[in-house]
C-alpha cells in the first residue's frame, strides 16, 4: 500500500498544504483554491482522492484567510456600500482572486523544478471563490493544462453589474447606491480588468470541466452556461474535453462532485 504524505508548510509567505504519494516522481500537480472564509484545509478528502490517483495536490491559504488572516484587511478599495448588501465583501473576494493568480504563478515556478512534479501536467480547481479563481487562473496562466472550477462564475464584470442592478431594486438601497456612482464605476473597471470570460477562448482545447449545482443560489449556473455555449464551437474537434455538469444540488462540493473532478484530472493529466 502506498503511503500518502501530508505536508503543511509555508512557501514565500504562502501557507501550503500538500498531499501526495510517498516516493512520487514526475507526477501531475493540481492546485486547489478554497472558498471565501475557508482555508487550505477545506477539501482534504479531495486532495486524498487525487493523491490516491498518483497526483501531487497543493492547497493554499488565500490572501486574508487561514494563516494569512489579519485584523485589518489589505484592500485597494474602501467600504462604501450598505453592509447588508454584501457588495464590499464581493469586491474584496475578487481582490483575493487576483492575488491567488499571483500566488499560483509563484508556486508553479517553485514546484516545476522539483523531481516529484511534471511541469507539463498542471491543473487547477477550486470551490465557490476558488471556482471563480480557477476560471481566472486557467484563463490567464498558460502553464495550466486542465481546469475544474466548482460553484464559481466566469463572467466577473457581468456578474458584478447584475449584482448592482439587482441590489438597486431594493428601496432601502436605491439611494445609497446612487450616492456612490463614481465608486461603482471604479470597481466596475477593476472587474473588467480581471474578467476571464473572453480570455477563455484561448484556453481551448485544453480540458475544462465546469461544475455548478443547478439549485445553487450563491453561484447561479447561468454564467457558466453562457461560457459553455461560447466555447462549444471552439471544442468542436475535441468535444470530450469540454463539459458542463449541473448536479441537482445547492452551493456545495460533495463527494460525487469531488470524485467526478478527480476522475477528470486522472483522464486528462494522469
């Protein structure tokens, strides 16, 4: 029986949890990005599934989470929206996503020269905020050869604009939003800058499995469906490498989803 190693370390101030088989050589590497408010230990069973399939699994603490959590958040944007709207938190989440892209690139450079890792077989996955971040990292980093975003949204700008429009339909928030129009515009530019939706045309024909619960009200599936429809023609010669899975569940990453995701990586990176 192969021994599975769990290694908790810090690399360039990034807390990293690695799960991998003992004595592994030239293995595929999968990065996992956790949800907002969680940490690198969120999906230990997922990491174990991948390690059992001879993968090297790496989960990180994102900015302002886990061991990187600080009393005062380091944000480029001040809080300007009514607290109950959650809009300031939503903006902060995307700042974390942007930093996750930087963190993953650093870790790719760190791991690619290690004998345990095959730098030509690197994937990314994540849940909720990590699903958003998986879209972002896959669209922007050519080293990523396969992706499985779970319960995320790939259209950052559109989702932000929809959030503003829907929030403004509530009478108690209509005037407060009108009073911060310049701040909304500033943040919209930020979302536009980091939006991965259009960039995903360059990802094909790399394997992409998108998982969104069709009862998920936190990350509704319509944005993933729009990306899927946009990409279908680009995968016409490799239809097996693009899949949208919408299980009958809400906002979660359950055992069957983890099994489907790990099998996807095994098929295309293993």
